[in-house]
C-alpha cells in the first residue's frame, strides 16, 4: 500500500510539473527566440555602438547596479539629438516624445516568466557581456531575441558550458522565487 501511495505521489508531482511547463510555454510567460517587434522609434545599434563606440551602459544605465537594465530617458537621447540629425524622421519621432514630456513606449523584447529572477547587475558585474545573452546586438539593425532564455539555456551557462565558460550557483533558489 505504501509503495502504491509513493508512486501516486511521484506521478502526481510529474503531472503537476508537466502541466506547469505546458502552461508556462503557452501562456506568454516569456518571449520566444527570434522575437523582433517593431519599436516606436528605430534605434540603430550598429551606428551607436560600432561607429560612435558608445558603451551599452550609456543607454542601459542601470544594468550594472539594478535587476533591470533600464531604458534611456528621452533626455539622454535628446542630449545629442537636439542638435545632431535633428531633421531625420526617427529623430523627429523622438523629439515628439520629448516635446510632449513622454517616455518612448518601447516594446519589451526579452521577458522571462514572472517566477524567474534575473538580476542584470549580478551578471554584468560577474563579467558576463551583453552579447552573451543578447547576441551580436551591436550588429543588429532591428533587435531580436537572440537566445531562447529557457531554463536549459540558463543552466548550461551556470554550470560552465558557455563560451566563455562561466560558473554560478544553479540551485533552484538562484533563479526562482
């Protein structure tokens, strides 16, 4: 009788885990690899990163000190673009937000499920480059989600199977609430 109860318990846990996985996968809990929504203002990463040699932290100001990487305030962009390329259509869109005193309503690209804790500052301060997760963003004319961001992908990095190899805690509490 005890053996039967044990198997029912194990089967029950497996069924719950499978249901949670399926629900998570199909509920929009995270974004999909390759996701590339149209943004309200086209931001040319190659120009800013490769040509102008701007560091990611210039725009994503809190990536090394907060769980969230931060998006630039319109004032950050307009610091240059009040004068530089002010007559270009995308800069005119940016200036319209500035004049209305509104933030740019960027469409979130990289989303992990709510039950996953991803502190950017821990990763950045451990030497993980932006490109490790976001891919060759400095070359992307339109940003897309480069990596799957699924649990297996994250764990492979935490156990040192990434390039370059990193090692970090990989117990459940490291990433899950």
